[in-house]
């Protein structure tokens, strides 16, 4: 009788092991799918951030170009006006060139504090800002 119970038990062991192998395979497949899904989510989030930052920077560059053109034309007009006041047209251009040279030297002196740090802060804020959902 004990021998029959022992044999029946040993016949059940392969079935139990087969069930465990199936469970481990299922667990492995789910973990693999979870990893792929998580990786895809990170890819999509990265693409979203990059496009968001690029769109913001591109729109600001477009606005900067428009203001630069305005400023160039204003400078030419001002140089012509100053040249008329000073007696020779090229004197006006020389006067504005001197002004811009001084202004450029001042910008070089304070570029770290005013320009680089501000630009770094802006880009970091753009990268890490949370996007608002349309449903909220």
C-alpha cells in the first residue's frame, strides 16, 4: 500500500514540474514584454521631449530672425541719419560701429552670467517641464 502511494506520488512529480516550467516560461514572457513596452515608452517620451524642445527653440529662432532684420534696417537708417548730422554718410556708420564694438565687449565680459547660464537654465527647464494633458 505504501509502495502504491509512493509510485503515485512519483507519477505526479513530472506533472508538477511541467506546470512549474510552464509558469516560469509565462513569467519570462511577461517580463520580456514588460521590458519591451517600457523601452518603447521611454523612446516615445524622449521623442516627445526632443520635438517639444526643438519646436520651442525653432519658433524662438524665427522670432529672433525677424527682430534681427528689423534691428539691421533700423541700424542702417540710424547710421544714415547720424552721417547726415555729422556731415559725411560714412561717419554715421563709424559712430554706430564704435557703439556696437563697445556693446560687444560688454557682452563678452558678462556672457557667462547673462547669456550662458540663462540659456542653460532655459534648455533644462524645457527638457524637464511636464506636459499638460488635453483631458485635464
